[in-house]
C-alpha cells in the first residue's frame, strides 16, 4: 500500500525532473517507473527516513547514467536536436504560486538552455533551482561534497543566463499562434511581419529520418518563405490541431501516419522570436 501512496504523491514531480534532465518524455517515464520498482524491491524500506529524497536520488542517478551513455549518440545527431514535445501539460505543479516558474521551466527554450550544461551541472541546478533541495541533500544524491555542489550551482548561474524573455499569458500566446497560422494560410505577409520578429529563427528536428532543415533558418523573410513552401508542398494533404506544447500553445500538423510535425514557439515583446518543429518520428512515438 505504501508504494501506491508514494507513486501518487511523487510520480509527477519525479517525471518533471527526469524530463528536464533528459528532454525525453519516454525515457523520463521509463526511469520513473524503474525508480519505483527499485524502491519496492528493497528489503527494508522502513529504514529510509526521507523517502522523497531517496526517490529523487534514484531518478537523478539513472538520468546521469543515461546521459553519459548517450553522449556519443547526441554528438552524431543529424541536424538540430530538440527535446521530445510534452503535450497537454500547462504546468507540472498544482501550486498556483509556482505555475509561472513551472510553465517557463518546461518550455522548449528553457530545455535547450539546460542542454548547454553537462549532466552533473544540470542535476545540481535543477535540484536546487526548481526542486529547492539543500546543498547537503544534493551532495548526498549525486555523490559530491556540499561545497562542490554550491560551487557548481553558482558557476552555472554565472555562465548561463536563464533570464528568459517574458512570455505572454497563455490566452495571448494562443491568440498570437492562431493569428500567425491564419495569416500564413491567407498569404497575409503584412500581418506576418507584425506577428513575427525580424530576427526569428526556425529550428527543425527531423533526426535525419524525415525531411527537415538540417541547419537553423534565420530571418523573417527566409522563415516565411520556408513555411509558405511547406504549405504548397503539402497542400490538401494535411490536417492540424492546436494543443499545449511544453506549457505553451502549439500546433500538431498531421500529414500521414508516418509524418507529423509538432510546432512550439518562443516569444519576445509579444512577437514570435523562435519556432521549433519536431518531426523525428522516434520523438513522437508517445503521441
């Protein structure tokens, strides 16, 4: 019975840690399941004083192991790498005071910033910044000294600027995305120039498995031209729905059973500044 209570209590926050660490929905789900199985198979769980920290320790270390083992695979990845889209989660924390932080910290832009950190730096930063563990607790989880963990955290804070651009409210962002799609389909370039930043960048992750730009496309003229060409290429062959992608409004475009695109967006000054498109079928299996 105790394992069921623990599962209901900690499954979602443990998943949110693993997903931020890995950028993979399926791997995060697998690791969380494995953590509870490992816990349930221990001979004497009654002796574990802090069960939450113990579960976080299992998940953190399994994430570190997976990141180390897959580092070479990432180096050989074809084209831009984007995280697996997380669909339908506006926030991973039910506390209203944490909603903004949680929404921001599962956005595609935030997850890509985390990718600039090595595995240990990412673990220390997330456990401290998002999950509010003490340095002593983090040290025990990852096998380093408390002083070392504190140094790692402060080094990360200085080296990477996590001051993401202010994101509009969900309703405003949704309105902007729908306006963008309608304007694109109507060929309303004047409106597109108002909705999209002049320095917009388009990232497309096909993983070398489907047609996708293997380099980022920069500049409003080039991005609009690319998207208009895609509309012509698949004219009459696609359907689309609006949905929540990594806590923000996005789009799912279905062309066939084998080909679909998940679009997410980052904003600046209420304009679309970045467009992310995931089409690698291996990253969309969970859909």
